[in-house]
């Protein structure tokens, strides 16, 4: 009879994978991830069938965490206020979780992440997409494909996050400047 899986061990593997991928890249050995997690390499494969399975599960977990952070405490307000809230929380998550942000960026472009996983992640972030859609409904980007608008928003967020990291003493100013640019683009 196989041993029951431990939520703590799975969480340790996910945290270790985040750390190792952020520092070593997607080519990092599963043995390094297992060692960082304090489990045997064989135990890692008790939780994940393959390295690709681990990467896909990690991608979903990080996307879900980012989305939950962005939407947490969402005010019952107009589209601009909701968009500002989501923007601010998204940037806060990214700047306080640099390893998660770096790992997520690598996973986002990895061929190991399946179309199905990307689809599930999209559903996970549906709340963010709904706010973006409402925000751009009567703006200059209303007729542009949603995927392009989201890509542009993400690029603006990444640039703003990078700037905040380089100049943390002016975080709120940079968040506001980035949002003002975003709102001029979509609002």
C-alpha cells in the first residue's frame, strides 16, 4: 500500500522548484529541486509523474496565486477603480515575490506548459480578464483582440515592476505612473 501524500511535502517541492527555477532556469535537475525540498528524488515523482507535470502544476499554482493577490479585496466600484486596485495588487505581488515572478515568466514561455494548462490558467484569471474587458469596452482598444491588449498590459506591468525594483523609494509614484499609462491606453 503506497504511503499517503503529504500536503507539506508537496508544498516544499513547489517552493523548492520555484527557488531553483528562478536561479537555475527550467533546465535545472529534478534532483536539485528534491534536495532543496528535503525529499528524495523518488519522492518528488510520487507527487508529480514527470518533470513536465511538476512544471505545469507549478505554473497553475503561481498563476492562481498571482490572480488571487490581484483580485483580493476588490472594491465594489467603477471599472477604473477596480482596474487600479487590480494593477496595484498585481505589482505588489510581483515585487514582493521576485522568485515567483521570475519562475512564472520562464514557465509562461516554456514549451513544457501544455495548451490545456494555459487554458486552465486563463480560466483561473478570468476575473482579471473581466475587469480588463469592462475597462476597455468604450476605450481606444475596444476593437483590438483581447489577447493583444492583455499582452500589452502585461508588458507595461513588467516594465513598471522592473522600475519599482530599481527605485523602491518611489514605489507608489511608479505604480501610479504605470497605471496612468495603462488607463490612457485602454480606458
